[in-house]
């Protein structure tokens, strides 16, 4: 399901979309075992390289990746900082910078559409991860978030800096 096309009735496609969303984000069990071995030092001695991170061991490599993600988060955070109506949600690690756009008067979907159209930067409306209230079988515990947007920080610093620059230019015209 990571690459390909699917056609069929709308109900089937909705299910495939949900599976695809998780299949491309969740790591397979064998890959997790390999990462665990790397973190235990089982792959030391090899040269590791990923964009801005070069290390002599797997442990150093992953520490370096964390530093790059942190820097990328701060870069995106700065791009949104000071723009009235957009609040960066605090984070202590992870792959995403999440912003709340409630103060703009836009939904997450409207905000991401405008950002993609005008700035050519893609964000993910987090409402896509929730079943609409009208389609739920059980009573909701709370309402779906409709103003949260996430941006990936697991990109090269160059890509994130360019996205941040485009975001800043776009927010001024919102």
C-alpha cells in the first residue's frame, strides 16, 4: 500500500485511505528491531550519514538527527512566531511542529489549502485523523480538533528553512 493506485466504491476507498495513512507512518516490526540493534551499538563502526548529520556510530547518528529535528522545529516555530492568530503548540520532541490556527478564523483545512496554494508549503490538517462527529456511533468525549495543523520537521534543514521563509511571506498576506 505504500505505492500504487486503488479504485472502488467510496466506502472501500475511505478504509484504504485510513490504512494507508497508518501504513506509511508506522514502522514495521523488523525495522523497529533493526533500529533497536543500532541504538544498542550493534552497528557501531560504520559511517552514518543523513543530510546534515554525519556520525561514526548509530547512537551518535540518532543523537544528531534529534538535534536536527529540534533545530527544524525551532525554525518553523520562528516562522509562525509573532503572527496573530497562529499559536505553536509546545513540544518536547517528535516529527512535527503543530500550530493552532483558530485565531485566524480559518479551519485547519482552509488554512492548509491557502498555504499550499499561495506559499507552496504543505501542512497536514489534523482533523483528517478524526471521524466526523456525524459519522460516530458513540457519543464524543470532546469535539474534533478543526484548527490544528502539523508540519514535518523530519526534513533536511535546507527544505525546512525554505518552507519557513515561504510561510513568513504568506502569513503577511493572510
